[in-house]
C-alpha cells in the first residue's frame, strides 16, 4: 500500500471544514491525497444491517458520489462498507476515517484490508489522527467520529439502534452545526430506532438522494431513464421489485411466474446490471 504521509493543522491541504470544529486534530496521517476544499458527505450506519439498509446505503452513496460529493465513512463492517464499495464501483472518490493507525497491521477491521487498498487504488484516501502502530480502543473509535462529521457538509444515518456509534457521529454533526439526515424504517425494527430518534431531534427525513442535494443546495441527476425490460417477464419482475428488495420466494409469489422462469430472468437482469443480489437470494433494483 501507499506510504503514510503526515500533515499538520497549518498545512495548506488540511481540510478547511475540519479546521472549524472544536478541538480539530493537530495532525492527520493519510494514505492517498486530501484536498482542503473538496465537498464531502458522510454516510454511516449499523454493522448489523438489513437488506433494506444495504440497498439504501448502496444507492445513496452511489447517487451522491455521481453528483460530485466525496463520500466519507468509517470502514466498519456493514453500512460503512457498502457506502465505500458503492463509490469504488463507480470509480468515484471516498474517504475512510479510521480509529487506528494506517499501517496494515493496525487497520481495523482486518477483514476490510482489501477494501482499504481498493479505496487507495481508486483515488480515495485513508485518514487518521493516530500514528502508525496505534491499535483501536473503546476511546479511539468514538473520537474519530468527530472527524467523519467534521470533514462533511452533512451526515446521513441509514440504520442505527438506540445505542449506536452512528448516533455519536450524528451528535457530533449536530454540535458542529452540520446537517443531519436519517432514513426512516419500520417502527418494529430495532435498526430504525436510532434513526427515528434523530428525526425527532431535528434530523431531516430523507427518501432519495435528491432530498439531500436540495438541502445542501447542490444539483444532481434529476432525470433517470425509465427502468424497462426487454420482454414481459423482465418487466413483471422489475415492477415487482420497484417497492423494495425481496427474497426470491417472494418474487416468485408476487410475479406469479414459474420458478424456472424467475430464476432465469433474475440471472439475465443481474447480468444487465438492472438488479442486484444483496446476498441470501434477496434482490433489488440497481439504481446505478
């Protein structure tokens, strides 16, 4: 991986927004490059995600990156990983803020070491206030959350339980006078309780990336071409998935098609990049 660089608060490349927070890091360690004035936006959420959360993270991160925003997250498993990965797939820029040193042995989680390398390969950045050799602790991870929000114009929380590290990031954003956004979910889902709490506290409820771009006074892609298949079976399945991700058994039930036809059509639609397998035979529209 690329060598680790260090910049101080006085460096011309030190991020301007980060300078404005209370107690900004005096030094930053990084792999890749950092720009003082780039427009960043943070996406965070739970490690124990649902298929709904995964789909939202993938779509939101992709749409916002294609609208010119650099997506910031924490490299954690779950929602953070999907946000970074979606941006990488689109060959856009993402910043991972770590609660450890940036040397390969210290990076946490080690399961995302490959993702960390891909971020650098695609022109992104790994960032930390901790020197090489620093292992993560119960103190370092909450501390880094103020940097995630501090770099960003706003923070989107996609899924979070009542007691979640994502809420720490959101509360940092509130105190830093940054905009906070939250994705609503089922009132029966524990993963939505944190988001609903934030909405009650003043976070903006969002349904599309356009909600965020409008709130930030930024323009984005407004006109997406209508999603169409090339035959009746494709159109039936695409229409079935328009309301959200579904397990293959539910698709077969709702589409009222033979199992063999559904299996074949799902494979074809996935090859055409019109749908995505979220894992466990759960499929969703690919809003790329």
